């Protein structure tokens, strides 16, 4: 009898065969995963990190890009960066940090809780975590976690230029970016805000923008906003890609106009509508345009 099969007889031929045939998991080369405890929030997260190709051959410090919804966005941004960056010829090299969802939480539960600015979420929402009601409104606590725990960790662990931080978010992740922008704008130098969910809680961020303007003379940040051409209602069309209720293009433009009307000396803001895309397809195009805006070569 073959020695290979002897252990299988002991453990069970079928189970052993499956174990031996199990393929190796796919791993993104040059990436790292760190567990981090959010002390004030009382829960755990992970940070996904991708370093520039020449990180090990230099002593320089790099800009840092933080992206929300990391389970989806981190590998996407990393792939776009490698292609568009073209070894520093298309983009400046940077450290990429993905902000994951809460460990043990589902995607919807975590992002509803951590990315929204108020507790007045959808009352008809159904939790996909048995025994737990949907939670909203912890964006400011999550912001403090990033500022007080994530930033120091990245600064200690890597050669990061913490004076050149970039925020990237989409939808609820972008709503979190707006919350940060109106709370502590200098927390990031650049904001790439894709399809911000400004409709949330009866457009509460417009009220907060007005409140910020009442107590501040400046908003020091560079902001790039983008939405898809289908992110607006079009009652005359039967195309299902058009938004059913929320006018995200109109909200984006109104928010931009409100900020521009304040004439903040150190605010630089622009927006664009990307044709032939909808809410689910537009993020790769937003990332590409946003990276070229925030990190041009040279």
C-alpha cells in the first residue's frame, strides 16, 4: 500500500483527498493585513496595506491614500494604481491603506453604522445580522478612530508622509468623507468623493454645511466630486439604470455651489459627471480620475 494513502485511511479517504486537493488561496503580492482595535468604539477592524513597488529600495516618504469599503475598493484601487501609475510615470507613488468593515459585522451593517452622520436611517431597513437592529450615525466616532488610532499606527509602521493624506470613498463611504470635511477638513489634504449619499436623513449634510459656514472663515481642503450620469431620476426613460428616487447629481452640484458661495480662501473644489455609468459601475472611473487629480506625476 502506498505510504501516501496510509494517513488517509486513518482520517477518512474522502476528507483526506479533499484536504490534499485544496488549492492555495490567492494572495495580493506586496500587501499586508493588520488587526487594529478601536478602543473607544469597542470593536476590531483590519487595515489592508499596499506599498509602492520601490518602497524597499528607497528611504523616501510617500503620500498615503485611505479608501473606505476596503473589501471591494482596496484590490480595485491597487490594480488601477499599478496600471495607471506606470512605475511613477502616470501617478506619484503612494502607500495605499484600505479601511475594512468591523470584524464580525456584515458589509451592510458595518457601513450603515460607521459611515452615516446621524441615527435617522431608513426605518424600514432590515438587519442582515440576526438579533441586531440596523445601526446608524456613528460616523464621527469612526472619524476619531481614524485620526487617533489609524493615523498613528500607519505613521509608526511605514515611511508615510502624513502631511499628504488622501481620502477616497463612494456612496456611504463618500458621505463619511463629507462628514470629515465639515468636521475637521485638514484631516486630509485631498478628498475624492464619489456619488456622495447627500440624500441621507433628509439631506442633513446641507444643514451641517450651513452650520459650519456660520462659525468658520475657511475650509482648507482640495475636493474632487464625481457622480454617474444615471444617478438622477428620468421619468421619461424606461432605462432601469436611472435613479428611482434620489437625484445624486443635483445634490452634488448643489453642495458644490453652497461651498463655493462661502468663498473660503483655501478650498479648492471641482466636480464632474461621468457619462454612461450608474451607481454600481462608476467607482472605477471615479478612482482613475481622482488619482490623476490628486497624484499627478512629478
